[in-house]
C-alpha cells in the first residue's frame, strides 16, 4: 500500500549502483583530496627530517675523526739524561722527536728540509707531551714507543679542503711552507686520519685547542642531571596526579591548582633557571654549576608535563575498573595502586619520556645556574662528586662550542648534537621497552 | 517466607544527587537467603537504592544519603563503619561485565588476597576453584586460568565477575542488571546461578526484565519516580498488584 503510493508520486528514475551521482562524486573527490593532503604533509615532514639528519651527520661527522701523526721512536736513558741536563728540557725532547720524524720520512724515501718550529705549529707542544710521558712511564725508556699526536685544527681544515694554501697568511699559527711538510707526511702515511676517541671520552678544552675538546664530561653531567630529574619528578609528579585525580575534593582550590599546573607547563624555561639561581644557589647555598642543582631546576620544569600526562592517563582508565575493585572490598588506595595505576602506566611513561627529553635538551636554565660548557674540564671522581662537582650538560656544552670563534669548534658543536641525539634515542628506547611491558588491554 | 531473618532493614531512606531528590522515603526489609528483585522504569532509582546498600554511592561526590539502613541491625552509615569492610560483606556484580585486565585466576583471587582469606597458595587455589564452581564457570576455564579474564565471552565474563564477588564470602550479593549485556543463553545460565546462590546468600537483583524478576525472585519491589510503590512476594506482585501503577507497569502500559 505505502509502496504503491510512493512509486506513483515520484516516479524516481532507476539508477544503477555502478554510476555515481553528483553528490557521491563530490564526496569521493573530497575524500581523495583529504588523503592527498595527508600524504603531502607526511612527505614534507619526511623531507625536512631527511634534510635535518643529512646536514647534522655531514656537519658533525668530522668531529669524530682527527688527523694524527704517528711516529715511532726509541729514547735511550742517555738521551733522557742529556735532555734533563739542558736549560730548555722540552726543546731537547722535541729535537728527539724531530730527528725521529726525519728518519721515518727518509726511510720512506723522502728527503724534506723543514723548520723544527713547524712541528710546534702543526702538532703543538710535542716536547712537553713526551717529557710527561717518560716521567709517568719510566719503564718505557729504551723501548720503541709509538707516539700518536693530534694535528692542529688548521691541518684538519686544510686536509678536508676548507682551508686553501692561498688563504693562509703566515703567522705564528701556520706558515705556507708548513703545508709542504703536511703534504709529505700524508703521502708517506705518517700523517693519517683516525677515529677521535677524545671527542667521545674527553672533556672540554681551552679555546686554543679544539682538537682536544670532548663531550664525555658533559655526557656524564647530563646523565647525573637526568638521574636527579627522574628520581624526583616521576614519584612527585605521579603522587601529585593520583592525589588530584583520585582523592582530592572537587572545589575551587583544586581547580585553581589545576589551572596553575597547566600554566606552569608553558612557562619559559629561563624563568625556571633564574628561580633555581635564586632559590637553590643564593638561598639554599647549594654548589654552583652542579648537576644536582641543574637536576632540581629541570625537575621543576618537568613536573607539570608529567602531572598533566599522568592525570590524562588516569582519567582514561575506565571507571568500571574502579567500581570492580571497590565492589570486592578494595580500599581506595588499593584500587588505585593495584588496578588504576598499572593501566595508566603506559601513558605515564609517555609523559615522563616527553618531560625528560625536554629536560635533556634544555640549555637556558643551565646557563643561569652556571652549568656553562667550559666548566666541564674533567670527570667527577665518584657518584657524589658526580652530583655536586661543577660540570656542564650536553646542550650547554654545544652552545658554548657554537659560540666560540675558532671554526673547528663549530664542527664539534654539530658532533655534540649527534651525541645528544644518540643519548636521547637510548633514553627513548628504554622507555618504549618499559612501556611495552606495562601495556595491557581491557 | 516469614520465618526467614531480615538481612537489610531500611527505613526512611532519602537519596539526593545535588538538588535532585532521587529516592524518596523508602522503607524496605530484605530477607536472608532470598532473591529480592527491584523492578521499575529507567531512572526510577532502583540502581541508586541498590548502591546505597554497599555504600558505592560514597564515590559520587554530589550524592547524599539520609535515613536508616541496617545490616544485621548495624547502621551501615554510622560514623565508625568502614565502607571497605562493608563491601567485603556486601558484594556487587555490575551491569557491564568488568573483569580486571588480569588472568582469570587473579581476578578471582584478588578479593581473598586483599582480605587475607587464604593462608597460603594452596588455600587460595581452593578458594578460586570453589568460587569458579559456584559461578558455574570452572569446567569452562579450568585449563586456562592464566589467560586474561578479558578474553572470555560476555556471559563468561559476567560469571567470572560473580565468581570474583562470591570469592570474598559476602553475606549479601547485589546485582545491578547483571544480564542486560548478555544473550538469552548466558542469561539463563546466570539466572540458574542466582537460584543456587540464594542457598548461601541474600541476593538483591535490579532488573529491567519483568520475566526475569518473576523467574528468579521470591520478593519484588516496584520503584517508580524514586518512590517504592509496592513491595511484596513476587507472586502477589505479578498476579495481584495492589497499586494501579504497579499494574500498569507489569502489564506494559507505563515504563
């Protein structure tokens, strides 16, 4: 009955399912367009990521290699006595080195006349290095020793083409003629490129010695700082979130706290830096430049991030789980710790890793509490001094290098970024493995 | 029926959600070893009243309960009463099956564990088996006690929740529409189970299905708009309702 009346009224033309009408076509086109936008966005993102990765690796890779001169020589006890009896002792040692180098070049069939001073310009204070070595290792006297000496940064830059012969102005740092010696040493294999362990393991050097600069000490500084941040911010943040989310009454005061926490997450980090300077150093008299203080400052900065993400993941746990726990007679605390918290753990870990990653890359607050690059002159002696001795952190070290005049430090800065990213990646991988373990479905 | 003990004695119970008066002056006595059904249209307050009996309403900040509810002559809203202890005595099964995202074993063992009911692992095993048997689930899951409880079918999950509730040896079992998410076969299984449970417990069940109330309960309370309209033996309610509203509801004219 109803069918009949409908058919007689409209007389709708029968349409095939295989022919798309205008509306469907428009809808499908919109969908295709939207997909294309998404793919384009991902492509652009990947492109920039690739550009970033390539430029970091290209600029940073030279920091991991260095040019060294390898010379084997034997110093007899008589040589030592002779050298020690002279007025300029290190000069005498240097002469021994020059003679050995000359011998080695001659053995390779090259006769080259060079200014002994050039050695100092190319390899730094060879004499004192040797003297210190023999004083520290008297047993090596009279035995063949292979000395591997790092070349000056200008040699590195000359060899990789950044510095041309014409661009060099004769100065006490380098003479045009020194480059003849460099060429000869490279040809004979005396001068070669090797992996720069000093960069990984060393500490910061003076502004005049980019070759000796390493990031190791600041990696240790960052590590101790992250320990402080993790140990303080995770329990405090999670406890605060649990209280606010599960126990606190809903009133104006808790609303106010909530708004303030959200706002704290957006406060510029330098504000936390100056707060740390005022509170931890000037008021509480904690040591300056210490990873402990850096960690405390970064904890303040990380807490809001952790609290916000923890509260969000606690909220996401279905209320039926809480009911179930309460229903079998669990107390509020038991229901939270036995059931809600394990389910929220993946989210909490995600928030923590975001917070820690942020803290790891933070530079500005560290500069204010004195964790600048050049304090990272050595390794801490132990765990306690790791927390309280002056040290720097990776980002501050990178900043310090990037700000130095010598162009060789510039590539150190890029190399430091590679190390920083590797550290960050390691941290993230650990967090992801942990998160996998906690992930459960309900 | 008269010789049975009264488990819950409720007098003049009022419940407010903020300014909303959800339960108005309800008097009801719930007998031991009996299935009592609460029926009524949606929003009539039957679930709210059920949740008063084990103080689950405490978790809702805006909810306020007045009046006198006595379990074995003890006021459960007395200052000194710890709701956690109360809930161990008055178990609850919810509308939607809500097993913990843990193994079947852990689901059942959780309650006994936190209440210290088992002295050792063997004792706990025994409680788990007994509870699962009581919930008519043992034969289906005995070979996979370490698989997640969330992996069971809906009906099995609900029976697991019943096993979890009975594992703590409660005296009263509250069931809030336990079959509304289940198919007819699973419903039949749960109903059969309820019938057995009443040998040991006092069971209070909220249901939307009048057939279910008629099938499983001995006493029925009809709620309407927050009032307890009628409370009597199930037979009388369904065959000879005293109140015209009850009659309209059970014959399908309102609700």
